[in-house]
C-alpha cells in the first residue's frame, strides 16, 4: 500500500500532513477526499457563513496527485 498525505489550506487554517495515511488504491484516496470535504464543510458551516478551502493530496514522492477546491456559502432566504 502507498502512503498519501492530505494537506488543507484556507480560512484561517493551514495544515500540512506530515504523517500520511496508507491506502490501497486511488479509489480509496478519492473516498477519503470526499469524507474530508464533508467534514470541512460541516465544521465551516457551523463557524461562518462562507469560506474557501483547498485540499491537496501528495504521494510518497511528494507529487500532488489530487486537488480539490471547496467553497462553502450559506444564504438565508425568507
């Protein structure tokens, strides 16, 4: 299994993953990204009405294999 590193930047947060996660396939990487996006969106909706985040996934060679931009915005409508 390969080790992947998940880095998140945006809002007032920046987190470079120095530990990584061992995953068997790229499909598992995509699933993990989906879980992380859901977690980030849930946390951010609770804290502020809008924000933007960037999630990058690096492989063991430090090559970015996946990028995702996450925009969270809530609008109250009457």
